[in-house]
C-alpha cells in the first residue's frame, strides 16, 4: 500500500502543495486529475524522490519510502527523457540493468515489452528517428522493464493515438492485476473514469475531491432530474420548476430542484412517462464543479 | 559500484562508436607522428656538399664530396647552388659570396689534417669529459616536454568538455529524473567521469604509441634520452590526476545549465583555469629549471601539467614528484566531493541557469 500523507511544498511565496494526501492499495489504479499547475507533477516528483517535500511523508507498506524502495518503482516523468542517439532495445535494456536486473533478465524483459508495445520493427533504430508516439512507447517500456512494484506515470496517455491508448491501458490493467499500485495523471477524464478504481481531484495544491469513482459520482450526484413524457397536453408542466424542451413528440423536463415525487405525480397525470431518473454526473462535471 | 560501472560502460560504448571519436583518435595519432618526423624535415641534413677539383682531401664526417672536372665547372656549380662550396686542387675554396663559417672551419681543419698527414705526423684527438650534469639530451628533452604540454592540454580540455556535454544532455532531456531514481548521483557522475576518462586514456596511449613508433621509424629513437619509459608513465599518471580534477569541475559547472548553448559561458572559469595551467606548463617547458616552474610543479592543479613537463625536461628528485602527486591527489578528492555536492543539488533543477552560490551552501 502506497500512502501519501500531508505533503506540503512551497516555492518562494508560491504554495505548490498544501497538505496533499492519498492512499493507493495494491492492485488499485488511481487517477490523478487537476488543472495545469495544480500540483500533480510536484506530488509525483516528491513520491519519486526527485523533489523533497517541505513536510509530509510518503510510505510504502507503512514505512517511509527509501531509495531502495524507489529503485523498484516505475516512473514516467512529465517531461519525457530518453537518450536520443541510443537504440531502442539497447536503451530499454540499459534501464533494466540500472534498476538491478541481471543481463539476461534485462534482455528478455526488453524483448517482451518491445513485442507488447509494437516496437519490434523499430528496436534497432535510434530513438531520435522515431515518431513522438513511438518515443512515448519507449518511455513507457523504460518505466516498465524492471516489473516495478509501484507505477507512477505523469500524463502517460498524452499524445498517443487511440490504438496506443488501448495498448497502454491494457498494460496498466495487467500491472494492477498483478497487485501493483498504479498512479497516473491525465487530462483525459473519460479515460480516467473508464480505467481507474479511484480518483483524486487536485486544485491549487489541495485535494478537493477524492475517493472511488462510483462513490464520488453518487456523493456529488444531487444530479439533475430528467423526465420524459409522451402525449402530454401542452402546458402540463407550467407549475413545475425546471426547463421543458420538446424532442419530436416527447416532452423532456430537466429539474435542478423541486420535490421529485410531486413532479412524478404531475407527469403521470399528463401523459405516458417513458423515463424518470437522476442523471449521475460525469467525472468531467464533477471536476468542473470541484475546481470552480 | 555496479551502477557506476554500468554508467561508465554506456559512456564508453556510446562514444566509441561515434565517427567523431574515431576521427579525432586518428588525427591526433597522425599529428603526433608527424611531429616526430619534424626535426628531420625542418633540420634538413647537417652535412655540406663540397665539389672537388683535382686532388681529393681526406674524408670528413660532415662533408659529402662530389667530383667536378675543372675549375670552370666548379664555379658554375657553386653559383648554381649545386654545392655549398668547391675545393680546387686542395688549396683553394670557391664560395658563393661569404663562406659559411662552420663549413670554413671544417674545410680549414681538413686542409690542416691533410698537410700534417703528408708531413708524416699523427695527432691524438682531444678527449672530452663532462663534469656538470648530463646535458647531451637537453634539446630533445625540452622538445618532448613541449609535446607533452600540448598533448595533455588538448586531451584534458577535450575529455572534460565531453563530461560537461554529457551532464547537460542528461539534464536538458530530463532523463536524469529517471536515472536518479535508479542510481545515486555520485554513481551517475562517477560513471560518466570514469567512462569518458578511460576513452581519454586510450587516446593518450594511442598518441604516445604513434609518437614512439614514428620516432623509431625515423631513427630518432637513438636520440631519445634514457628514462623515456619513466617520462611516459609519469605523463599518463598526471593525465589521470589532471583529468579527474578538471572533469569534476566541468561536471559541476555543466550541471548548472539545461542547454548546450549555455555551456560555454558557464564553463568559462574552468577553461580559464585550464588555459592558465597550460601557459604555466608551456613556460615551464621553456625554463624547466627556473624557480617559477619548480614552485608551480607543487601547486594543484598547475602541477598536473607543470610536473610532467619538468620531469621530462630535467631530472626531478623522486621525492618531489611524490609530494606533488600527493598534493594533487588531495586536491582531486576535494574537487570531486565539491562537484558531487553541486551536481546533486543542481542537476534536477531544470529551466533557468542555477547560480553556483545557491547550491554550494
């Protein structure tokens, strides 16, 4: 279990993190969401030990994370970095060795990742000769080659085509299924919603919403009431709050307030009720609400 | 230690495969070999061509005789410059304008010799014994010292630049963020210094081998002073010490910036120090026995170039070399520790140039 507890970080007068905390269980995929400059990258860099927090702690299995723990982490920094002139396979293997793999293990792990990420034909090319999307696959391979015990990925999906997004999503699910805590940040909220078990929304250095995706949606979901009625006489909804629109031969009523039972009775009296329910907010809506 | 070794291996493997490394290796070897041929080419041969009409004089070491039919032919040969002078009938010398002073003395003594021999007398030549230091090789040793200054300077600045460029490459591309989650800063820095240093050492050995091979090909080896092996070994050891010192500085300064374009500016203090070391060493090569050379051969980092120059040019007591080496080693350790500190604090701070004052506190 990876625990991030009360991280604070200031740059001069600017507060970057103001008590950020989160917990990721083994096998859990955690989506980290926030506007640019909200503190996602700073948090991840502190977890990786690339940056020191002013206060707060990062724990793994209850103990403060050490350098030796971090060597078993897989990390994809926000600013991608690879040796441009080094060949793809050689580079992935080199990082495997640096993380402590034996030569043979590094070689076979490299071969497997190259296969999995669709880089077989480019394995002998220098990184600089690759498209940005392919460079990003190499970057990911570098983060994964040593079968990390924790995965910290900063914007791993940005700049990938849909196929590459699917391939990466599969790889992450696999790692999570193997019991690895996975944290990734993304601006693609639909993706976070689809992949993650829990999310954290950070704004101006504070965690403004945090929890399992379903719970968050319910908690935030004093959602809009949507009623669809057919064959109703015009003017039936005049006494009700909300906004009435006409879609073909159906009336659609959207209500933010009012007593739902009253509304339902009125609707049944007016015509055939085809739909009655509260719409759960999407993550994007929760996000907008939270950071507003 | 394993991390350091892996980093060093990567540096060597990556660099040794580049064309620029192989070319620079070849060029420096050829240059030094050419320098070994230089004395032969520039000095020409040190014997004189003398045309002879009539009776031939006794042979002399520095004279090459060529027979001419008569005095008219001799005059023409002298004027045309085919010969340096002509000897007519053993008692008249034809010269083009003034006779070369040294040639005149030689001809005079040959002439005297011939007459003495004709008179049936023999003379025993003077024996010469040196009561001072052995100065026979002074010129050659100064030459070798000058050569060592140049080779050391270029190899040092070249290798140190590569360390700085490598540091900036990793910092600028942010790859250092990933690297430092799997190796310690000192392993990354040490590996780079060791790896590129090994390549510099290869370069030095190739240059020395090329120089010695060319010398033996030209027959120059016979003129080399005794103790040449010691001079070579000392140059190699001092290269290692000087390289460790300057490359650590280069890495520390390099880690302050994120872009290669900023490197030259930030490295200025280091290059100035190197230039100054080079100039003092050059001065020491010219006047190796002087007080300045003697003092500077103990002061790091100047000693890294002045001491090998002094060792090559004059005889230096072993104890002086050891003391100077120990001082330099202490300086190297101090600079390595300081550089590791600066590097560790600066290398993750990308963006604007980091001021040295912010990271040495």
